[in-house]
């Protein structure tokens, strides 16, 4: 499964980047491709290209702040609190995989 994920917390510092790392590790362990865009205190990093968005199976938004979803029209978008990724990143990815049938 090709996953694009956004992580963003209210402060845009620690949890944003910890969640990124946890999602990347969990996806790789479960055999999925992932790219994580962070929306932190220094702005957007690792921004998705239109080609990456077109090729994605699912968009995961793990954020405690509002994230603009307009660019994901037509794609399945899963929104989850960042705390869930912090506690159980593999469980989150497994549940998405189960729901997507991939």
C-alpha cells in the first residue's frame, strides 16, 4: 500500500516529528511505502508532489490542528489524532490496511 501521511501537533515541535518517525517505522515493518509530510513550527517539510498524491492509496492525517485537505479530492482520507499514532502506530496502519483491503 502506498501511504501519504501528514503529521502536525498544536506546538509543531516534538509530537509532529515523533509521529512522523513512528509512522515511517510502522509502515516499513508492515511492508508499505510511506512518505510523511510534517507541518511543524518551521513550516511544511517533505511536501507531497501532485504525482505522489495521484499515486497514493490512502492519505493519513494525524493532526491536532486543522490541515487543508483540498489537494486530496478523490482520495481516501483517514483522520486520526496524533496521540493514537504516538501510542500504537502499527495498530493504526494495520487498521487502515484492513479497511482498505490491501
